[in-house]
């Protein structure tokens, strides 16, 4: 073995020894944490680190099935997202976190997102490119959606309830309409899942994160996430809280709830200081927060008539809401002029 080869072998041996020691340390720490009754979050964090040591995620410069990994750009719901390039195109490479390797439900969520993007095509949705497996971890590749959180964008640009802001909500309805036309309910509409690219035409939005979706087309053979906890409770419709089957009006409810938050800085049920369980309890008891007096609208720049759209969109009973994303978009159109 040459000198350089010997040095590489020593370095590899040193790193391997460090990894083995670190694995042992983390395993002991997990045991101590569980026996002491500390919060589950600590155990989850340690377990996640341990899983990454045993089954490392891709790193910058790695090439997987022709996909060049560049940098990690986000994590959430058991997925790790990298910016990458594939056939000279900037793409999003989304892979299951090693902690969930072999977990059938987690793998189903990855399949769910791939299935949704295969069937639903729209300018406000990412487009599916390819999928595969890396070290037993399923991944999907989709078009990269540059942009920032919808509410962050509106705050940065001081949009308030301007026509420009309302246009973003109409784009969101367009994306949901494309899903609904293909028998898909998103079920987790929230600002973090709606990205706005300031440079895009008319500030077009991109709706992301489809692993909580529900296929409603009967006989389609598609998987459904009915029954497991999904969504963001502050804008979650009552039927989803009750773990019943979602419908298109479940998504329009969430859009209207976001409008209410933007207009009145107020959630329909609960408040920021309330726990998830408290909010769920209030939803089930129909204990909604009333809107401010109508005089608030004029004082705070809420367009005349938008209150009625928000109230209809967030009706407790499905039959009293906008039954389609297209109907909600049409109701919002006058406020985008």
C-alpha cells in the first residue's frame, strides 16, 4: 500500500472508530433518557441522530441515479429535502429520514406524494420527475419550487389584504382545484406549504407537501391517510379533526381560515397560547371565537364584503361552505381587482 493509501486507511479507521463510539454513546443516552422519563422529543432527536449515523443521508456532491445532490434545504414530516440537479434542471430531491427506514406507513407517505404529483398537473403544483430508493430509503424528485412562506412574503412586502395578496389566495385555490379534479384532497393547507416566488409572474404560488393527502376517487386503488392525525390544527376543518373523510370543502375551509388569520389576526378556534388538545376540544364543542365588530373592517382595511366570504368559507357544516375551490376563487376575484 502506498503512502497516500495508508494515510486514507488510517483516516477511515479513525472516523469509523469515532462513529462506533458515537453510536454507543447515543444508545446509552437514549436508555438513560427513557428510564428518567424525559420528554419523548429528546428520545426522538437522539433516535434520529442514531439513524443517520447507521444509514447516512446523501451529502453535497453525491450522485444518485444521475441526480447531483447540492445542499439540504428543509426537513419535515419524516422527509429531508435537498436541492439537486438532474439533466441540467434544478430539482427538489425528497428522501425519507433514516429513522423511518422500513416503516411501512412512512414509506406509504412518500408513495402518496409521488402518486399525487403523477396525476395532478398545474402551474401552481410541482411536477413529478422520477422516484427511486437510496440505501433502502424511498425518494422522489420533483421540480424545485423557490420561494418563501406565503405569510412571510406578505409580511415582507406589507401586502395586508391588498389585491396582490388576494391574488395569491386565488392561485392557491387554482392549485387545490387541480387536485380536487383528480380526486385528491390536500388536508394540510397552511402558510408553510404555500410558497411564493417574488420573481414569478403575478407572484404565482406553489402548493407543496402532499404526503397527508387523501384520494377520494372510489375504486382507484390509491392509498388513503384517513384515520391518522394530519394537518395543522389551527386551520383544520372539523371533519378532519374528527378523523372523518375529507372533501374539497375541507381544503377550502383551510384557505378561508388563513384569510381570517390574515384579516383579523385571529384563529377561528383557540389562540397561540392554547395547546393542540385545547384547540381540538374547542373545535369539537363548536366553541368558535367571534369575529370583531364590523367597525373593525373599515378601521383595519378589511375590504368590504370579505367578512362574508370568510364566514361562509369557515362554516362549521360542510354544506354551508364553498363546496369547491373554484367557487371560493370566484368569490375572491372582486377583491383582487
